[in-house]
C-alpha cells in the first residue's frame, strides 16, 4: 500500500520527536502537583517555570507575561473576556476583521462585545488605515490574526500595531488593547511581541508540532486585563486549575524547535509549495484563493471547476491524501466565511480545497498529489 500523504498541517501537525522525548519522562516520572511544597511538587513547579521561560524567550516576552492554556480557543477567550471585563467602565467596542478564526468571532459574540468587523480586499488583506479609522473613544480591543488558517494570508501586524500605538499616544489612552491570534505563525514567521506592538498574543501547540491540549496567551505587563475564571492561584490566578505539565513541556520544546528550524523550513517548503500551486493551477479552470505573495509558505487554497471541494477531499482521502476544505473548526459543510469575505461566488467557495504542507512533505508527495487531483477533477468533469 502506498504511504499516506498528509497535507493538512494547518488543522494539526504531527507531534515532533523532540517534543515527545521532552514529554515522556515528565509523563512517566513527574508525579508532583506544581502547587505542592514537597520535593515532587517543587520539581514540577521548576519544570513549569522553565516552560514559561522558553516560551517567553521565543517571542521576546518576559516570563511572567506567559499564561499557559489548553490551546488557542482558550487563549483567545481569555484575551477577549479578560480585556472586556477590565474595560467595563470604558466601553465594549471591538474592532476585528472578517477573516478571523471562529474562535475570535465567536468569543467576541459570546462576550457581548459591540463588534466592528472590517472587510478585506479580494486577496484577503485588511487596510491598516481602515482599522485606525474604525477606532472610537469606547474601542477597548482590536483583534487581528497574524496569519490566516484557511488562505494563509499574512497580515502586517507590526504596521497595524504601530498605528494603534500612535492612536493611543495621540489620545493619551492605554486603549484600545491589541490582540493577535498567532496560532498559525510560529513555523514560518518571526514573532517578537515588542516589534509587533501587541498587548495580547495567542499561541497554539498543535499547530507547531507540539501536543494537542496546550497553548499560551501572552499578556503584556501592566495591560488592563482581569481574570475571568474563579479558582486557584495557578498561572498567577490568570488561568486557575492544575497545570498540564507534560503538555507545557511538549509545547515549549516544540516552540523552541520550530523557532530554530524556521529559516530552513521556509527555504525548503516554499519551492515545494510553488510546485504544487503551479501544478494545480495548470488544471483548466483552477483559481488561487488569497494573495500569492503575502502568504504562509506552506499554504495553497484553490477552487476547481466542475467538482465540489468536499467530493475532492473524500476522493483524495481514498487515494491516500489528506487535505481539507478549509478550517477544521467550522461545522459540517457550512461555507467558508473567509472565502466569502474575499467576495468569491458560492460556486467558487464550494469548490475550494486547502493543501497545507509540513516538515514531512517531499517532492514525491507533491508530484503524486498533483497527479491525483488532476485525475479526480478531470474524471468528475468528463466521467
Ligand atoms: N486560531 C487559528 C488561526 C486556528 O487556526 C485555530 C485552529 O485551527 C484556532 C484559532 C483554534 O485552535 P484550537 O481549536 O486548537 O483551540
């Protein structure tokens, strides 16, 4: 049987052996609750502190600015609810973008925010000036993702953060706070919280070859943010509950590893991505979704003529190739709000497929994928 080809790294990455080797002894031997004062507890607490330090170092943060969570959705909810709670006397106006992940749009809705959702252009970019133009005296938060999970489009967070900073200075205010969902970023983009001018930043372990069930929220020192969970004093009271130490160790190791591998992986994966993109776009009637240039180097999102995206995903799966129709988090066959925001027709949205490459992707995988896609699409059209 042919080896399976996994091209859905935006949904979940495999666990790296480095992360696993760091986790294994913790899972097997570290019994202590980090809050306990005995030897075992202190050992666990020290391991946890080292995780905070490693994560902080990778993004240019202070150790106490890192809050460990169960993943991106929890980090985003903490960011949103905590920011709105602290700002309750000031307002609840929030500015965000139409292509944000459901975790951001859903958290804002659940928090009862008064949300301005800004449009993107047909390549998926938001205009930085439009963000500043949308700010009001009662705007307490701006949330813009660093890289989109469906179309890979990269936003200029540095530019947007600087513009927000300038607005705050001009208005003599700490508001609005600036949050960025960087879940998809660390494998390919440098994250430096100072140069990005973010107050809050979300990280996710299972997108960076770490274990599932782990992530972090960066909260800049002195940011007006209130705890939203009641419970113990873990994570300085910001995320109560006994910590997932093995998850934190795996996540921290994965983040260090991916930061070290970043330049090499970008250089290796970009030509593979270009080969895949070119091969797919050579199939008559195929169109690229999202900007070609300002895009994660592992992402291809294309629409095909004459076949539904879901059918292509199922047929590719049967041929041993795992791809997706978009975000793994949207329910069933609900059409992509990201592609709709680009102004694409319902037909084009329904016929879209996302291919996201990763560390294991080889030249052979790309050639096999192009051939399989071409055969399936042509068979669907003429069969
Ligand atoms: N934000 C982005 C950009 C994502 O890609 C995802 C997951 O696909 C999430 C948030 C939510 O992550 P999780 O389901 O791990 O909480």
